[in-house]
């Protein structure tokens, strides 16, 4: 009997741990409702000073003033990495290019973040529930100060390209609610950990969502060309060409 009770207790503990880690989307909204919601301003008051201190150090090391005019987040799925690139205020309207004609020298690499969790495989997201992280060129369209994953920034997935091909192929539910967020667990999103999302959340709020672009690539196009899988839809080659051009327009070198 004692053995059965011990086994049952262990099972219950495992279930509770699983719910706490992977079921945040279910219980956290209830918790938020009980404790009260916070605003973006509340988040800035709470994390802004420490986040901006870390950011200013990174910008100083990159030889750039803080805050920048624009930023680009370059995500590489295969390497679970997001690079923060920035364009200075005085360089924002320039179009000076390096000798190879690819990279605008106004862009400077500021910092690199690890992606702590991202589900799925290489290849674009096609439908709701496929657990894929999208691939493409996106914008931030929302800041969520009450995320179940600490803080989050919503991407405009599906964008026009995604929606166009979903409609042509009869995919009525291409998916939605794709975020860059905190913590270290994710299904279809990019989980960056809490300190990283605090920095990015504060930075995007400071410079404006419209001055932020997010480019998600399957592999690093500075190392190898983007080649669709053999079973990929024909339009993926066009998508990969667009991703490669956008990525290299910001950075041609690591």
C-alpha cells in the first residue's frame, strides 16, 4: 500500500510540474485575473532601468548611441540564435553599401541572444497546430505585458505572403498568435528567456514597433544558401530568396 501511495504521489508531482511548465497558457490567465493585469508602462517601470543598462553597455561596445533609430532581429532556426542589429539615427536614411553591394554599413551588430526553446523543424509554418516556427520577414504588432511566458511580442504572422499561399492552397487555418517571449518553453514561438525578452520588450517600446523588423531564416544565409527541402512547396524557393536578400541587406558577415 505504501508503495502504491508513493507511486501515486510521484505521478501527481510529475503532473503538477508538467502543468506548471507546459500548461502556463491554461492556468496563467486565471492567475493574472486574480492578481490584476499590468500595463506596458508597468513593465517599463519594473524592468526598464536594468534592461536599458544592459542594452546601453552592448550599444557602447558596438560603438553606437542608445536608443537606435531602427532595429532588426535576425533569427536563425538551425542555430537557435537571434542577433540584434541596429541602425543609428544619423544613418537611418543612408543607403551606403559595402563593396559586395549586399550590406548596408549603417547597420551594426549589437548583441546575440540564444533561443532557449523553439519547436518544429526547418521549413515554414503551414497550418495551425503544426508546431512550426514561421520563416519569413515579419513585424512586431503587439507588446503583451501579461504573457504567460513573462513578456511577449507578437509577430504579424501570417503576413501577406503567408496568407496569399495559404489561400491558394486551401489552407484555411495557417495559424496565428506567434510570439517572441520569455521563459524556456515554446510551441511554434521563440522562447528567449526572461532577461532577453525584458531587453527586447523595452527596446521595441522605446523605438516603436514600426521601427522593428524580424527576419526568421532556417539557416544562416551568410554561411550557406537557403535551399528548400525536396518535398517543399514550389513557393518556398521564392520565400527563401526573399529571406536571404532581406537578411544580407542587414548583414553580410557575422
